[in-house]
C-alpha cells in the first residue's frame, strides 16, 4: 500500500480478493477504492457478492457490467495486448477491469496466488476423490471399462439428443471414460486440467513437450494435494494467471501488486501442514479464518466460481459472426495448424447444442485471432529500400572484416 499515487484493489467478492481488501481497509483512514466486473449471465456474475463485501467494509466501490458492444470492441485488441495466442477466458474482463480501475487509481492490489498457496481450487478435491475411487481397479479392467463407457456415452448422447435435448449425463459418462486409463495420480491430474484430452483431434502434428512436466518434482511431495498445488504454483500461476493480470494492467498503464506472493507469505504458506489449508472439503481454511474476522461468513461462504467469462455462450450469440470468420474451413486449411474438418464439426455441434466445445474452440479462436493480427501487421508495413547486405567475419586478432554486397 506504500505509494505516492492513488491505490485501489480488484474485488470479486471471493475469499482471496476479500481478504486483501479487508486488510487494506483495516489499515486505511479513507475508504479503499475497489473495482469489479459483472456479467449478464447470473452463473458467472460475482458482482453482487463483491458489492455486498464492499458495502460491509465501507469501500468506495465501482463496477462495470459487460455488454455485447463492449466485447466486440475489446476482442480485436487482445492479440496486441498479449502479443501471443493467449486463451484464458478471463483475459477480456481483466483488461476491461484494469481500464476501469485506471480511471481512478494508478496502483491496484490483487488477490492472486491464494488458490495455489492455500489449496483453493475445486480441482484438488475432485482429483483426490476420482483417484480414490479408481486406483483400486486393476489397470486392464479400467482400460476395458473405459472403452465400454465411451461407447455407451456416445450412443446414449446421440439418442438422447434426438429425443430430449442436451444429454448431460452421457457427456459426463464419456468424460469419465477418458479418465479411467490414467496409470497414476499425476496422469489423472494432467487429464483433468487438459481442455482437450485428444489434441490430435484439433491440432495437426500435436504433441506435449516433455519440459511441461519436468518442472514438477511430483514424487518428492507426500500428499497429492500438495503435488497439485506445487504444479499449479510453478506452471499455471506464472504462465497464465500472472501473464493475464500483468499484461492487462500494463496495457492500461496500471501497476498491479500481489500481496499473497510476497516471499514471506509464500514461505509461510508452504511451511503449513495440509490440515491448515484443507478442512471439511474446503480449501483455504486459514485464509477464511482471517477473513471471518472482518466479513461475516454469509457474505463470502459460497461455492467457488472463479473469475471466468461465459465464452461458450458468447461465441454462440454476440460473438458468432467474429467466430464464424475465424473458423472458416478454407481459412483453417490454408493456415495449416488445425484439423479443419474436425474443428468445423465441433463448431457445428456447439452451435446446435449437441456438444459443449466452447473452451477448446476458444483456444482455436484466440490463436486464429492472433495469427490474423500478425498477418495484418506485416501487410501494413511498407517495404523499405533494402539495406546493403553486410556480412561480418571474425579475424584471428579480434578485428572484424565487413563485406558489403
């Protein structure tokens, strides 16, 4: 909070951001300025929760609700802001949130890091439960069962769709069949975090680089939850979350600070036993105890949502014309990165409701959008007069001989 410029904080109403804002307000004589983003889709909208926390703490709160026109204006700017194919579904609201905050402050604090340090992701509980239920089944039996469930899920989904509509049960059955062949808890975790469990369906000549897993000493950590937390801490946090927040904020000339990633907090969190992070099926137990000193439980205790955007619905509705252009089959074929027929089939199924392929399609769209931006940028550059081609040769005495052609 030490700054010579106005400061504020991002507030979603969840545990992490609420802890940060509560501690900030407790140390400030003036109302802290807080900012949040809202969605028209109630399933994703955390703005009412943020508003309730802000009111209780007495902050000066500002919120912005996203509308189709705002999205259409923001989408073309994403490749230039991130300068790479970046497909985190919350990067658009993060950019808009940063722009909203920058109108009033120069520095904004964020609650990132709490899930990785204190075990807050729902995925941890899910992975533990799934592995507990399947690890006792012999591997050959699991492989055979996976094939049977996949067939049943596919056939059932097709029949159910014709008669009753969206087949959620059969989708889950098929997804579970994809998990059964996992040979250990690490492979199960990798399957659960994958947005597509069969990359070859989407990407030509696809493979996962071995270096992805080399950074995680999986077998050196005794508890499965700590293994997953560490994997997210060294991969997902720096390669996704912090990239998203930092580039979004800097595009608006906003400085972000992340108190939970202070070195002392990190060392303290990793020194704690697991029972101080996880209790009664919930993560972040210790953070919750701190927060409950400042905010009533009923304002913050609810199922975890996460700061995601409803891109699955957006590309079916207001963003459909933009998506249709980028997913044109001839365009995909010409670019040569994706399996164009499979991508088009997934796109048609997503539009009709036969399948829910929003997340992997969003990945394709973000790549295609970035690729288009690169092409347009190169095309807009006027070729200059070629400079002389100068070749440098190192001489034995350390001098350089420059040959101009």
